[in-house]
C-alpha cells in the first residue's frame, strides 16, 4: 500500500503561446502524428499530443488568464518545458506515499481527470527537485 512504482513516462508537457501554431510546427518539423486539440476546462488548458515511440509530447496553452499555466507563460513568453508525467499502477497508494514522504500535492489531494480521461495528480515542484511532476493512473 505504501509502494510507488514509477511506470513509463507518459508525456512531457510544453507550454506554448499559440497551440495551433505549435501543433503545426511539430507536425511540419517531425512528421509525427499530432492529435486534434482538446479543451480541458477543469485544468484551464487546451492541449494537443504529439506521438513519439516511447511517450508523447503534450503541448498546452492557457484557456484564459485564470489558467494555472498563465503565469508560466507570462514568465516564459516563448513557451517552455512545464512538466513530466509518469504512469503509476496505483495513484492513491502513490499519493499516500508522497504525502508520507513530506511532498505536497497540488490543489485538493483528490485526483482530477486528465487529458487521457484517467485520474491524475501533480506533485509540488519544490518537493521534486524543481520540476513539476504529474502522476497518471495507468
Ligand atoms: Co500533463
């Protein structure tokens, strides 16, 4: 119950100022498969996924100024790497282990449904060597 297995890297997320332009650029530069844009009001973002062999690149833009990534974009107007997401076998056990270890979970401690329709939660970057880490129920 107290074990966390870091599974495969599900995606690496990049915040961009112009999602449609960024999606077109990744498609043109790499020829990779790029998903249709999706709005996630609960997370305040619009998102596309670029498919790589061993994971995805998640391109994110804020839905509006109240988006959690609006401040990031204000600090990084050209965009930049924002978080890394790992699959985990048991999200609740992983959360409990993190809390026991002294790490902070962002927002409520209850997972939200993420871009893949699966529960996710985020670990505070200050408790994770300066990088925002997302965990997704595999
Ligand atoms: Co993500």
